[in-house]
C-alpha cells in the first residue's frame, strides 16, 4: 500500500525497507514530528482525526502523481491517527530513485500535497489545558478570513 | 429532496453533531453549507473549507442530487 493511515507508532526501518531496491542509488525520507510549541503556545500532545475512506483514496492518488511526475522507483507515505505525544512521528514519506534529484523532488511534492489535500485535522492540546483545531497553513493562505481564531 | 450531511473536526464541534439528514429544495454544495450555517449559529463559512460528495472531493458549485451524502471538511492540517 503506497499510502496508509496508522493508529500505532510508525516503524521507520520497515518503511525504509519497503522502498529498498537494487536499482536505486538514492533514498530520501521526510519525518514530521510532534513539536512542543506552535504559535507561541506550549504543546503537550496532538490528536489527529482522519476521514479514512477519502484520505486513503486521495493519498494513493498523490503517490501515483509523484510516480508520474518524477523519475522515482518507489514511494510510500504513512500518516498517524489518534493521540500523539511530543517527539512521535506524525507522518513519514519514503522515496527511492536511481538518482537523488528526483527523490528529493518527489518527497517534497508528496509531503506538501499530503498537508493540503487530505482530510486530516490536527488538534493541539496545550500545557495550559486548552485545546484547539489547527489549520495554520490554510489560515495563512486565507489571511484568517474564516471564523477560526487563535486563543 | 433529502441530503445526508456529515461534519468533521472543527465543523462537527460547531454544528454540535457529526451528521444529520436535511430535507430541502436542493441546490449546490455551497448553498447547502449556507443553509446549515443558518441553522447552526456557530458554524461559519471558512475560506479554505473543502467539500466532498459521495466520498469524492468536489467543487462548491456542484449541484446535488437526491440521496447524495455531502461531507463538509474544515481547513485540513495533516502532517
């Protein structure tokens, strides 16, 4: 499965192994980690909500697009669902290719598309007890035109 | 006509429910959202919101058919 959603910790070694190929001279990976701050707030943990039927379909489409656009051999992406602690891997993208240029480009293409196209939402739980849905990338694009406010 | 509506994440909290069935005169996905926003005061139109019809990402000007299931997605934040 080129794109999948996981409710348990991501096995990095297994993800890397899944794209291993003797024809490939390049391997590029991106890991998204749960960090301890966002927009000045101290973050305690994160919660991801995923609408699986569409996320899996659209995720597979993104991987297929990357395979068409770039000269890569294999690509996969795994996204977490549920409650995550600081330092946990929220998402991993692994790409292998004959040469590094295509591997870097495809990895960047996949993570950028995953962040903007998949029905996945992140709720941040702050140290002060408040929790809030995050949509900062789109907020920036929309200039905070919608109803969401940061506390 | 009858349309099943589902809300996710922030929208679910704003609507106060995860899903509901609406009996209305029909129209586009955008018109349905406006109708729902009028009946749920906390539900606000969001510039970066997405809509799916029958599990396919769709345009806001999609004209809905009887028995469609419409999914309203607040701005996404994966990764």
